[in-house]
C-alpha cells in the first residue's frame, strides 16, 4: 500500500524534534552534528535567536498580504540585495525551482521583446541541477531527473562539464542564454574554475547571450563570499537564489540587471506567496548577518580549517575517501566506498552529511559552525570511516 506521504524520498530512519545551532536532536535526546544544514538551507544553523525573533515579531503583526499591495519587508530586502550585488531588481519566490522558472521566462521574454522570439536556446551543463519543475528538469537534462516526464520543454542543450571545445562550438549569436551553477551542488560539488567563469562571461558578451547563474546552493555566503561568482570577479545578467537566503524559511529570488529584466512588465509574472512579509522579515535578518565582510571572513577562515582537517581524514582513510573538493563551506568528499554507505555510517556516529552525484558526500554545514564543532565533526567522520574500513594509520 502506498504510504500516506508520497514515497519520492529514500528517507533515513531519523526523526528530529529540535535544533540548536549546528545540532539536531531526536526525541530520546540523541544529538547529531548537522553538516548538511537542510541541504545548505539552515545557513545560520537551527533556531538562531535573531531569526526566531524576526519571525515571531512578524507573525504577531502580519503574515500575508497579496502582491497587489506594497510590502515593506519585501521592498527592504530587495533594496538590501540590490545594494549588495550586481543586480538592479529582484523578484521573490518560495523556492529555487520557482526562481529557475522565472529565469527561463525572463530569458525568453528578453529576446521576444527584442523581436527575436526564435532565440530560445539555453545552454546548460551535464550534472547540473536547477529544480524539479518541468522547465527546470528540461534545463538540467539527464535521465535521473527527466525519465518518464516527456515530452520535455524544448530549447535546452546540455554540454559536457568542463568541455571548452563543446562550449565554443555551441555558443553562437543564436544562443539565448547560458545557465550554470558556479559550484555544482547535486552534481557532486564540482566548482567551475574562476578562469572558466571569466571565459564564459566573455563568450556571452561576444555573442549577446545572457549569463544566468544558479546560486541556489552556492550563494548566500556558502563559499566565503556573499555570492560564489564574486571569486571570479565577474557578474551575471540573471541569478537564481534560494536555500540559504531564508535560513530555513521558504524563500527564493531572481536577481537581474535592468537590461535583462526590462521586458518583465506588470502582468508578465507573479506569485501568491513570493516575497510575503514572513519570508522577507526572516530574509532581512539573514542578509544583515551574512552580508557582512567580517562574517564572511570568519566563514573563509573556518572553511580553511575544515578543509585542512578533511584532507587529513582522506590521508588516514584512503580506502574510504579519495579527495576533498569544493569551496568555502561547500565541500565534497569523493568516496571510494559507496557514498550512501558513508552517509549511513555517519548517522551511526551522530553526524549528518548529504550524498551527491559522482559518489561524493556533501558537507554544507551551517555557516556559523564553530572551530570546536569542526573538530567534533571530523572526529565523528573519522569514526564513521573506521566502521567501513580499518584506518591506515
Ligand atoms: C536546490 C536547488 C534548486 C532547487 O531549489 P528548490 O528550493 O528545491 O526548488 C535549484 N538549483 C540548485 C543549484 C539547487 O541546489
């Protein structure tokens, strides 16, 4: 008999009833160090006092009004994002998928408004993930996401990751846009080197194609800069954001330049909940904390420490781990054992990680993870690895 909850997830037999910072706690009091953070969502950990206060204060005042009216919290958060980034304008959504949908629509509208409605091809990359809507799965492609859901929305082409020749051949003055994650998340923490992102920007400039960055997972301080593309010193035309921006409250956004967004006029897009007062009150607090150079410097410092410790872990467990990769607090451990087994062994030792593509386990801890918690997390991962293979030293 089908379960009451549609069984689209292989769930671990863990049930958390409470969260405190980087820790999740079961009803019997068992504590787990959360190095997954709801897949890069709980950027400030669980039950951060400033977020709890922002949410409860807003909840006592006003939950929801339609986007038919002005929403102060939404305007304030849009202003903060515009001031802190390349963007001139922001549309709020409830999720990354909805941000992907709008990004695709914005690209199409852009060319249609310029009298070039046939210019629809969006280039994406193998191993990408942009969400689960029909548009987002068509964009990312791949059997795992699309099988059985055809016919897929036309206009997308996936290029092999890191294949410069294929990109050069595909990117022409008929290309509408290139959509890419600066660091692939679901694909197994695969960073696009800065030089590639720079080259991509230049190639888009040469053909007029729009550069659309998906920073749903790698954005909001995750890599040690507010947004990952800042490392390469370039900026996109359109950017999708979600996950960390709400710190656990459902919130996403599309950020865009005025030129890319110019065709999006009244009536061209909308959302009932997108940018509602509750979400934006929380988002404002997240921005206040994360978009701060001192905070980001702390993320980079602690990320360096975590990476160093993980390199040590790989050296001690060559039968379990192959390499560390990623940037900032978006790290992947490429495994030699099946990654699902490593994740499960972690559960037995009270540490949570997330499986990803390419046999990687992902570490996407709260950005507030302390040095003590880094040491504790690596110790637990070490014990988990010992469950799978005796250590070399
Ligand atoms: C999670 C994710 C999405 C989809 O976001 P949802 O909020 O799950 O809809 C899109 N792109 C990337 C890179 C993601 O990691």
